[in-house]
C-alpha cells in the first residue's frame, strides 16, 4: 500500500468547520490503496474543540504534530485557554486579528512552516512517503508542501477549501496581500500535480487564470465525511413539527431575516402546526435569537449552541429543511457547512446569491435557492414544504451523497 502524508494545520481535536476538509481523505484513502498519515500542529488556542471527533478518526491514520510560533500556538503556550471567534484566537474581525494578517504574509501560519518542514523531512527519510496532500488554508502551507515534496522527491497535490487571491484576507489586509497571493497561487498551480477545489467558482476562476494547467484543476464537491466511524444511529423526525435548522456559524449579514419573516407568516396561518426555527452553532455579530425576534420568529426560534460534530450531524438529519446562508463579503466561496448538509440527506433552502452554493445545489438537485431579499420566494418554498410538495419536501438524491 502506498503512503500519503496529509499536511493539515487544522485537525481534531480542533472543532468546527475548518477541520473537516482532511477527514474524508483520512478515512477513505485506504479504499484506493493509500495509507494516510497526518502532519498537524501541536495544541493551539482555538475557539472550539471536539475530542469526540478526534477519537472517531484516530483509527484511520497516525497523527504527527509539529511546533509553531504563530499567535495561536504562542497564546496556548502562554496558558491562554479561552479564545474569541476568529483567527489565531483573536476576535473575528478585531484589530488584533486583522493586524496579524497585515504583518504576516501570506498568513500568520507562515510561522509554523519551518517546524512542519523539519518534522516532515524527518518523517520522510528513507522514502517513507509516495505523495503529499496539503489542505489550504493556511495558504502558507502550499509553499511548505512544494518545498517538502521536492526535498523528499515525491509529487504533491493541494486541496483548496477556500479562495486565496479573491478571499477576504487578500482583499482587506494591506496592499501587499493580493500580489503575494497571486505569486503564491501561480507557483502552487504550476508545481502541484493536482489542485482540488471545494468551490466550483474557484475552479472556474483558476482554470481561466492558468489555462495551461486547466486539466489538473478539479472541482471536488464531495469532499466531505457523511458520518463519523461510530454510527450515529437512526434519527427520527417529529411529524408534529416543521423544523427548519441552520447548523453552523450564523453571521448577521446573511439571509436569516427573510426566513424568519416567511416562517412567521406560516406560523400565523398554521397555528396548530409546530413550526420551529433552530440554530445549532455559533453567532458572529448579532446573536441568532436577536435577529429572529426582530423579524417575528422569536416565539418559535431556539438555539442549541456549539455541539460536537457527531451531534451536529444528528441535528441536520432531524430537520425537515436545512437552511444554508452565506456571508455577503464572500459571494463565491462555498459555505463550509454545505458538504455536511449534502451528507445529511435533507433538502436545502439556500438564501443567498452565493454562486458556489447555487451551482452545487443545482448540480446535485439538493433543494432551492433564493436571494436574501426574496422574502416572497422564501415564503412560497417553505409553504410548499410544509404542505408536502415541491423540492423541499423531497430527500436529497442518494447520488449526491
């Protein structure tokens, strides 16, 4: 069996969306003749941890851990254990969060590169590995993978979970950010054996920017893990309730208000039906319940907060409709929870103009999409689902999973 080194800075026991990208490769590469090992970072300050997820995946790969001098690692070493929501343990969008991105190019995790490189070289002595796979972000690890692969004389591939050149860091963290991103991206696309993209829009954009490399740039829409190794068991939905669930991070600039107002209309028209709007996860900006109350849904809105990954899957499968939104400042990147939603097998209501999410829904017949100001369209789609008709009343096609 060939051996694959997966370089993934974000990996369990870290929790939430950023750690999920390497998991399907860790779990399923053995089915294709590859034995994976993971090189990740030593304990860091982070905004969520999931030891259950770490246990679920321990049997699939050896995990090696390298040091770092990036802020998240230094804060952990200093004894800080409670992080705000955001990069490096700093509050999302705050001054310190933005400052570290301005000062450290292409991203703060560049301070982990020497440690990962040295550790990877030690591990790879004697021809231990046949190939490398790097998960980005952090985008600084694309250069790491290239250097390490050359040192070990093996090919490497990249999985791009987010946009770099057109992402928020390149656009908002100083005049050098985008030129640095363009140079780094071009180098990675030229030298990697394959470039896998989570977003279909990013796939198109990269092919246009690098036509000579177009054949090796691939949309990988099913890069997700439908369930942990431990079976979560059957999930029964309550037939007396109509449950719309958002599982994942809520941002207050998304399409939630239109959904709240549409559900409030339906609740008034169907007082005997137990309509519920549930959020499982974290809020960035205004709390989910505040937005629900402001838009007429306070009486039937509920919040479960952050839960382990396995429980988040149970929550998704218990919903009648899964609500998918996307931040306006990232109109083309695929929302992180999309892959989990596909695996849940429940119909998806997308309330966003996000192109990547719309293309994914259309490709696999996952549900319906509306702009975040299309309250009437959202209302009609939810009304049809409540009455047992329309695309939101049908399960996701098995082919999509």
